[in-house]
C-alpha cells in the first residue's frame, strides 16, 4: 500500500517536473545557439535573409519582381475585392469589440 502511494507520487512528480525541464532545456539550446558561432551554411542563409530584408525595404515591396508579378497581384486583389467586398486587402483587418 505504501509502495503504491510512493510510486503514484513519484509519477505525479515526474509528470509535473518533466515539462518545465524540457522547456528550459529547449530555451537554453536556443540561447546557446545564439551565443556560439554559426556554421557557414547557417551564416550564409541568415546573411541572405538580412540582405533581402534590406533590399525589400529600399524597394518598398518584393525584390526583383517584374511587371508580370505586379499584374498578377493586381488581378488577384481585384478578384478578392469582388468576392469579399471593398477595403484594403494587403493589411490585416482591425477588429473593434464593443
């Protein structure tokens, strides 16, 4: 009887402790990755993402998008406005709860 209660308490303790421990290990792995030097492939990937981000901010939209892209985008927006009504479809809607 006492052994069963001890085993039951140990399983409860294990389940209560295991989730925070796994979460802390996961967070510490992320922090550790940010502090150590990245491998060359990861560094190249992040550099390209940052480069695209600066180019898109300078261009004010997608980088290296030709007239075909803009035409397709305008057609898609017109089709969506016909289907769902007027409004700016490029922005997230604002909800007002009263």
